[in-house]
């Protein structure tokens, strides 16, 4: 018997309350049974997003939300700015290019965060840039971009909207949609919301809705105006992913019980403890600046393959962490502390890493990382 | 207490085996735990689709599969032929127009099936038509279009592909993808496959893949070539809807145990018995020709609102059937016999209809419809 531990940056473990709610007999999406469920989920998302704006609920992965954030607001040849500091930054570029936009990139070295001045300068040089795209937490590098400062820069411009992929950051970082002026923010179900994959969420500001009026890119499945009309009636444009939305309601209930501030603080603490423990083992973080609260990216030691660490954790210890993506593949491995995660998930991760690395010949003192976790937890609660 | 009965044409009831499998702790979509699950689902879909071709698994509603069937195979201004005999025929037109195709329609009166000669003639007159779009079962009217004959007509043409929306027909009708030469067939999870909404399936012939090489419509989320590459490795291009695909495996297991021929025969029998019982009550079918095995559309009697019948069935008896869609709204109501359905679902539906209509003042003899169900079942089993 090998017990399974899921510590990947999505899907993340699903709380039993949520699994149980989702295993009830299904109901019809246009019926009076479901309307109140969707209404409650809609309000819950506004709470989580810290917004009074619409938060659309789409039946797709997070990437579908990203596509909708492009094809509902722009026209062919529009100029946009993409902050590309990892695999998901690259995805923004690819989506924009697939739809015929002119993409200007700010290439950020993997493991580093974008310099807000670079964005300010790019916008000054090209006043025709209509959208600025970024990740909040770049899952591939474990870096958080400073969304507040970036929002403030873009907010000053009347004809530019700020689009944030918060798929892995939602619930893990404090993202003040309305206060900061984030125009479009994309979330996904299988991350901080502790649900199976299959839902994307997109908040949209009035400034963005105005841009949508002149947007000429083709769209049908991800048609946000139609979704907005449906949402006003507590429905979705096409068939609702009923089961997942029922689960969403339960997840939000759990988060609300904990309180948004506490939820974010928990992620912050777990991330911080993980980083200290990783250093105590003698490992180096891959994220050189502004590490994410959702996932910790760790450099594999000299001479050890990051994918081999991932694979051994999985095969020998039942721990599903994550390897590297794109050009970081082989160089790093990643541990998520996202969603339904507490201190013993970190203990398991650190303990597993210690054993795997010891077996691979990396010189370490067994238990030193775990001791650091315990020490920091005791300090915090004393 | 009001027990709930789901008799809508999607979502349909989910078997307990499937609910139970889906409520297990989630696993990671790129892990060795999940690869065999996806491989098995892939093979199961090929069995259900009666095809050796790829059947893609998308995280979206069925409509997403329909969009992909357009944007992966055509270029702006391509001419296509849409057989439009209901709400979902109209959807093909709307999708094609949203992507800038030139749509020629064969308008079929609602409740009737398309005349194959009309398609043959249209193709002769316009040799530049690149695709013919149709529904197998048009859910809004309860009509089945003759897919075999239509396939044979389109198959003769080298530069035209045949695209079938089989979302509500899959598992309810015998659809021989390879034998008949259906180029693209779209399915959805929440119908005959007895799953929650959230998955679309698309089979693609070699003829269609060749057309895809020259297709210039923009695409990113529904990118079938990328999905094909991922599927070859038993993965999906973006995050897999893990939970639903685990359920899909269980559903297919149940269908395989019953046998495809028996599954289709069961749907055929239930549909036939429903129609006879409806006539025995003194009601008229809305489908004047070639009624669907998936759903029966019934004309509301003179002076009675179809939506009121739907609403009373739901509110008073806990039976979720369906009203009318589009221009049939108010005129009809619909009863599905799709997926996890047996004879007592029909008994419940007919009994509920008898009571609701009696209360609404329609002259009928209570029990006559139910008696017809029983009589036909006894005949069949003797």
C-alpha cells in the first residue's frame, strides 16, 4: 500500500465536504433547483475576487478564461504588451498571436519578477498599447508579480486595460480587484478553490466592458457579453458545469468560514515555512525574487536531475509534486502549498525531499528541514 | 418531501457507480496514475463511436466541440451548408457566421427531418461547399436526421466534409462513424454518457484532418492538432477534467457490459413506448417524422401552455422534464429517455403527465397512458 499525497500546483486536493456535495444526484442547470446555487456561487466569487463586478463562470480550464480575456476585448492587429517571465507568460503571447494581435513582450528572466519601470517605459514609448497581460503567480517559476503596482501604472491610461492570470494566485495572494483596478482577472477551479479542473472564472471591469464594445475578434464559446446576460439571470450561456458549480459553492463556504484574510495568511505562512525548510536542507530556491505563496520552485542540486526528484517522490513515496516546465525542465522541481493544505502537507513534502535527496547522494542531515518547519510553526503559535 | 426525477434531455441522471468513482480523491492529470485512465477512456470512446479514428476529449460543454469542429477545418469566407431544423441547427449557423464563413442553409420545418435530395441538390448547385453540418438528434424538436444517407451523399465529394452534432444522439442511436464515413462527430458528457456536463468529444476522419492542414481560422483553446498530439501520449493539451474522465471510464464500462446493440435497442424501445403512451393519452407528437430515440417532443393540447405543463411537473411532482426552445417555447414539452433510463422512468413520466393534464382540464382517462406502457412492455418480453 502506498498512500497518495497530492502537492502539485493544480489539481490540488479536494476537501471531503466538497467531494460529498459533488457526489449527490445531478440537477438540471435551467431549473429552479440550480438557480440559487449559481446565484450563491456568483456572490461567493465576488467576495473572493474582492469585486463588485461580474465574475463569469465558464465551463473550461483556466486557459479557456485566458482565451476569452483576449477574444472579447481586442481586434485584429491591436497592439498588446505581454510580461513574459515563464511558461504561462508565454501562453499569453501564444494566445494573442493566435488571434492576430501585435504582441510586444517584456522578457523577464525566469525566476525573477518584472520591474514595474519597464512596463511604465514600454507604455510611454507605445501609447497605442491596448492591453497589458501578466501572471499574478507564474506557476512555472514560483514568482509573484507585483499586481498592485502594475495595476496603478495601467490604470492611469484611459485606453489600456490590465489583464491578470490569477489562476494559481487566487486565494493564495491578496488580489484587490476593484481597489487596485484590475480590469480582467482569470481564475481556475483546480487551484486555491480546491475543486476538480473544469471551471474558469473571469472578472471584468466597466473599463474593459467598454473596450468589448469595439472588439472584433471572432468568438462564440467564450462570448462574455452573452455570459454576462446569462449571469444576470443566475445562469450560464451554455450548459452549466452543474457538479463543479455545486462544489464551488461548498469550497467558497469553507473559505468564508476561515475568512479571506486568514486564507491568504495561511498560504503566506506555508510558503514562507517551505522556503526556510528548503534552505535548511541546503537547497537553493529557483525564485530569486518575490516568491509565490502558491508554489515553491526549487533548484535541483548540481548533478541531480529535477525530473528524477519528482519521479522518485512519486513512485517511491506516493507524493505527487511537480517537475519543471519549458526551459526549466530538469533543472528544478516544485512543491505546491495551495488550497486544501496545512502544515503537515509541508512536513510530508520536506520529509520526502530529504529522503529522496539522501538516496541520490546529496549531502544533507536528515531531519534538518523538518526541524525547521516545526521550529517556525512553534515560533508562530507562541 | 418531494423526491426528484430527472427526465430532461441533459443533464441526465448519473449512475451510482459513476458518482462513486468521481468522488474519490483527485489525481494529477500528467501523472502515471492518470495516463491509464485516459488511455482507457480514449479506447472506450472509439468503441462507442464505432471508429478507429481519434476521438478527442475536450474540457467544455458540447458547444465547445461544435466550435472546434468549425475553427479547425475552415478558413474565412469558406462556403458551408447547414441543415437547420431546430434550435441546434441554428447554433451551427451562428457558430459558422461568428467565424466569418459563408453559410447556406437548408431550412427544415421544425418537427420534420431533412430530405436527403435537398442536400444532394444543394451540393450539386454549389460545388464549392466545403462542409455539411447537421444534428443527428435535434434535441429541440425530437427529430432524428438520416445520418447514414446524408453521409453517403457527402462522402462522394472529395472536398466536402460531413459534420454531425451527435450530442444527444450518442448511445441512443446507431451511428457508424467509420462505416458510413462521418468525418466529424461531436458528443457531450451529460447525455447518453450519463455524466455531469463538462466534456465534449470529437471524432475526426483522415479526410477532415487533411482539410485541417489548410484551415486558417484562429484557434487556441480548441486546437485539434495539439489535442491529437497530446492524445497520442494519453493526455489532453490543457489540464484534463480529471474527475469527469474518471467518470467517463465508469460510464463506458457500464455501457460495454450492456453491449452497444442493447444500449441502442433500449433507447429505441423506451422512445417507442413513450410515443405510444403519449398517443394513448390523446396527445400529439411534435416530431412529425423520424422521431429521436433520445427525447420525445409533445404538442401541448389546445389552450394549454407547454411551459405550464413543464412547470407543474417540476413543482408539484418533482419531475424535471423540459419545455420548448426557441420558437417552440410554449407550444410543446419534452420527455427524455436518455442515458441511465429504464421502463419505470417512462411510467413516472406518463403518470405525471396524466395527472398534470387532468388537473389542467384536459379530457383524458387516468391510467390509459400507463396501461399502454405496461402492455407494450409485456408484449416485448413475452
